[in-house]
C-alpha cells in the first residue's frame, strides 16, 4: 500500500519538477525552489527503491 502512495507522490513530484524547470528557464528566481524540490524528489525516489527492495526480499 505504501509503495502505491510513494509511486503517486513521485509522479506528482516529477511533474512539478518538470514545470519548475521550465519556469526557471523563463525566470531565474525559481532556481533555488527547483533545486530544493529536486533534492526532495531524489530522496523520495531513493526511499521508494529501498522499500521496493525490502518488500521483494520479505515476500
């Protein structure tokens, strides 16, 4: 169940990140926000991968 939630969170984060990258190209103020969201998306992706491995090992 948690993996499905994390998949949806990752999808939304990467869509938001894509929009922020486009916005940062147009306006340089968004670069810091884009970097923070990129770190959050990367950490969520790592957590998702680790949980997926753990679930695979335990089942």
